[in-house]
């Protein structure tokens, strides 16, 4: 096992050192897909996904642990609330009671909450709006069960988890549903174990996978309602034999992006090779993006692709254009 691990690490380090690029990350702000009106400051979260007798029967037929979906629904609401609380413009509270879903099964929208109840809940929490989880359902399945793979002394097997949720945003003053969305989220999971039987047993249980997936489902939906920050992957060309380009690389690796840009500007002017100039221009676009100067980033990524034919620049240009569009939306949403 140690022998194989050493060989893997050695190969990885060798390939990394030979690569002409270095993986980087940029912290970006993404706008809300649905903008909550400015006059809504206080929102109360309601769990309305509790099933009835038919839901219990459905769980028996599908082999679910009794009460599992309600535990996972609560986990989803934790992800929802914690993400919405990051928005300083909103005050988020939680309705203590769990309400029965309108439909007998655990998927699909039923009738909206009665407006008398919506108003009662809003008054109790001094809320402007009520955000309700109307239904919640998870599913876990094994993939590649007949093709178990062995890694050293451990076996691993893949599984697939999926969650479906329905949310409504009630606005009691106008007695209108401002937003209604059937939302789904899925992911793949791998379990390791010393034996085949234990690997299958762990994956069938799927507790940790569904717990994580449920939280991520709530978090992902919340990100439709509020702007959020996320790290995105980028590439940077290494300087290698170009000393001035290397100096810029070293500057940004010590988080001195302005000096990195200054070094790359000098490197671009002093370099005659078109391919190298394309790589430097690409790096300049990255530097200006990190500095928040997106129009300069667009200028340099255009130079990289149009003037020097850098192939990676075409995809990066689309990323920069998307960021410029998002910045415009963020300004409209009052976020700088």
C-alpha cells in the first residue's frame, strides 16, 4: 500500500512540476437569481413538509428508516437559514412548529397555506414574509454494485444521492406567492471499507451522504435568493524561463497582485515571442480580475486570444464576460 502511494505521489509531483500552468482560485460574488423586494426585511422559515399516513406507507415501500425524511428536512432548513443569515439586509427567524404537507406524498406542490395562517405566523414573528418548505424527499441508490474496485487493502463502491424540495415565499400584505420553486440537488458518494460486504452496507445506509446532501440542498436554494461569495478555479501560466514573468508569478503567490500585474506589464513589453506574450496577457487578465478591474481583464484576455492565439484565453474570455454581466446585476441589487 505504502509502495503504491509513494509511486502515485511521485508521479503527481512530477506531472505538477512539468505543467505550464498553476491552479489558482478567485473569490467572486454571484448575484441572487431571484431578488427579494427591498421592503421585505424580516422572513420567518416554516417547515411544512411533514407527511401523513400515505408518506409513511411510501417510506415502508421504499425501505426508508421511519422519520428519516423529517430529520433530513430539518437539516436542509439549517443550510437554508445559515446561508440567508449571511445577508445583512435580512433578519431570519424560525417557526417552531412543523406543519403537515398538503399532499399525501412527499413530492410535489399542494395547495398554498391559508392566508389566515400565513398572517398569523407573520404577526407572531413580526415578519414581512413567510418562506415555507412545502415538501422534501431524498433518494439514495448504489451504482457500480456489480463492479467493486479494490484499492490496496480497501474496497470502494459508488452511490448516488438526490434531494427534491419545494419552496414558497408568501407575502401576506398582498396575499401573493412571490416565489415558488421545485428545487433538486444531487451528488455522487464513495464509501471505503476493508471488505466488500461492509462497503455495500455503509453505502446502502447512506446516512452521512444524505445528511450532507440535505444541508447542501437548503444552502443551494438559499443562494437563489441572496448574493453569495464563492471560490472559483482559475489558471495562471508559470514563468519558467522568463525571469520577469516569473517575478510576477512570485508576487501573486505572496498575495501581492498589484506588483504581480506591474511585473507582467514589464514582461509583456520586453518579450518578443508571440506565444509567451499571449501567456503573459492571459496572466494580466487574471491579475486585473483579482484586483476587481474587469474591463482591464477583458482587454488583456482579448489581447491574449486575438493577438497571440492563446487557446485557453477563449474560455477565460467567456468567464470574464459573465463576471461583467454579474457585476451589473449586483449593482442593480444594491451590492457592491
